[in-house]
């Protein structure tokens, strides 16, 4: 949690949305381990919003290709599952 939150902030402020959404997911997973419910909700929502913004930044074709990567599919499943639980 100590490293994930500053990384999330850095990537967001730097306009690095791809790294930012993954840092937000990691921060959410870290907050889950220490039971910080409000932080967990916020970080998962931030991750989801940042991920969604990538299509606008990259265009549909590049975004679709990105979504097909196995690592990204795994991260998205983790995010979707945790978003549902955090609500």
C-alpha cells in the first residue's frame, strides 16, 4: 500500500493512464489486504475510469488489441470482481 498509492498518483499526474489504471488496481488490492474499505472503492473506481479512458486516447483498434492481451484480461477480471465486491 505504501508504494502503490504514490505510484498511482505519479502515473495519474503524469498522464500515463495505462500505468495509472494498473497502479490503481494494485493499490485497491493492497487496500483489500489491510481492510481499508473507502480506499479500496476509490482505487478500483479510479482504475476502471482510467482503463476506460484509454480507448479515447489510443483509438478503438489499438485499444481492442490491448484488451486482447492475456495479462490485461487477467487484470480486468480482477478489477471487475473487486469492483462488484467493493460496492
